[in-house]
C-alpha cells in the first residue's frame, strides 16, 4: 500500500485516490525512517543522490485487506544536494513529527 502520511499518523490510499476509487483512511504506526544512497528507485531515468523511506505498520484490525500480521506502508521521498548545505526542512519537520531529531 502506498499512501499519504498525515501528522496524526494516518495514511490515505494514494492509488485509490488517484484512480477515483474509495479512499480509506487508516491508522498507521511509525516503525522507522531510513535512507538509501544513491536512491533505491529511479524515476523518469533519474537516480537521486538520496532516498528516504518512512515505514509505517497498519494493524489487520484497522484495514481488513491486511493479513493477520498487519501491513507495512512505505512513503518514499527523493532528495537532491543543496549547494550551501542548508538543512532540509522536510526532514527536520518530519523527524519532529515522529519524535526524532537529526544527528
């Protein structure tokens, strides 16, 4: 399942949203944030220098299409280098939202 992460730890079903289908709002618990360098995925032939993954778990009781062990939802974000090494506002705000901090 791919989706849109909201500050209240809920995920919207992005494919259904884009295809005009039923959108289901489900509770998701943050599991971890990790990065790949270079990016793990390529978009339009472009391999980004850094790709971050926000991993969340959805319990089977919250989404009937999940198996008994639950589902994982991953939000992937590609990042580019900034010439002046300005801290990335998205990463800083996201880490604050989940209770973490940038080292």
